C-alpha cells in the first residue's frame, strides 16, 4: 500500500556531535547503494515496499532514513506557529526556522560517512527532493545520479505551492491534541486528497499501517518544524543550476501539493536532466503510479553507474 513493512534490513544510527539519524539498510551488501530521502513529515517507512523490492531485484541496495525531527531520529524543541507561518507565506514575509534544509542535507552526509559509502545514487521525494538538490550540488563527486520525485526548486509560495484546501489539511496535522483515531482519519483524508485520484485509502489495511507508524513514533511535533525549514530556506536555484550529474525528474500532472510547473522549472535548470510527467499521478507513489515509471527509473540508474 503506502507504508513499508519490509523486513530483513540492517538498522542503526549515524551520529554526529549534535544529531542522531536512524537508518535502514535494505541490502544486499554487494548492491549499488541508493540513498532514499523522504519528504515532509514522512518516516522512512513511507517508502513503498514494492519500490524497495524492485530496486533490490535489479541489483541495487536501497538505504532509507528518518530525517531529523521525524521517526526515530533526533528531535528539536522550537514551537513554530502554523497560522503565523502561513500568514507570512501568503504575504511573502521571511520565516524563521530552527534549522534549514542545508542542515538536513548535512545529515545525509553523516549517514553516507557512517556506512562508508563513497558514491551512490540519490532519490529524493517532495521535501526529500529539496534536501537532495542541496546534497547533490554540494557533493557531486559522491553521486552517480539524482532522481527527483514530486519536488521543486523555489521556496513554496501561493503561486507555485498547494492550494488553500490542501494547506488546511496540512494545518490539521500541526495541532498536537488529536487522538489516534483522529490522526488516522486526517491521514486518510490528506493522502486521498493529494494522492492518485480514485485510489482507495479508506480501508482496514491502510488504517493499520497508519496505526503502526503512530506507534513507531507518537511524537509528530517535528512536522511543523520541518515545514518551517522548507519555508525558511532560501531558493536553491543557483545551487541546482550547478548540478551536472545525470538527473531524472518525475512529477504528477495533477499534483495538488507541488504544481507540475515546478518540474519543468527544475528540468530547465538542470541541463543534464530528463523529465517524465505522469498523467494520473498526484503527489504520492501508489503501486499503479510506480508501475508507470519504474522502467524509466531503472534505465536511468543502470545507465549512470
């Protein structure tokens, strides 16, 4: 479905003086490593098991991790106000954040160093794409290729970001007094809104998967801090222009969270890039969506090893 129940992985923490990043190395050890960078509010378990398995079958070694402030990785303490930040968002005012996307890119370097990986592929999803843009541009010698899924280069704004109805759903997650059932309900409503049109998320299996993610990490306060990091980090346009590693850009034509024009913008900035727009794709990677781009993905990876 949506969350990852795969087993047979190695796990641990990559540590620096002030941060601990939890990771899962799905192997095999002799596979070509692929770093999977997740999006806003997503635990590493959000990477679909069919995607993990497909990459393994094709000779790759997927490695996923919890971004700071999510899952089992280090948590931070600031308490941004969602309403205040959204007002600043609409009026194009500066937004302060406890950390930036640049810091989150450095977390990925800590992980690669821990695993002694000198070179790998990078796949970034949504906010993970924003993090990966910084990571790849700063350390191009460490990457065979970059794949960007449902992401953008500019700071989100009313012109290029989500509409009000999606922002309202995101805002619900910023409130911390929700019960477990309320959290499951709002997750279903959110993914049904931003995902593939007509895909059924309102079923017992998916509810159980959401319940397991809540049990794995009950504290969801990092979501609002990650959102502040996105809004508080400057445009990455100049950095992205320097990316020379082969890049594949995948985006949904009907993505309501990050409009498809952002994919064309990234494609224009990265000269060594290919763009694939998926007609019935929203902001998520449901299995019918993955089936539409998995051959393009594996060809991209195979050619650039």
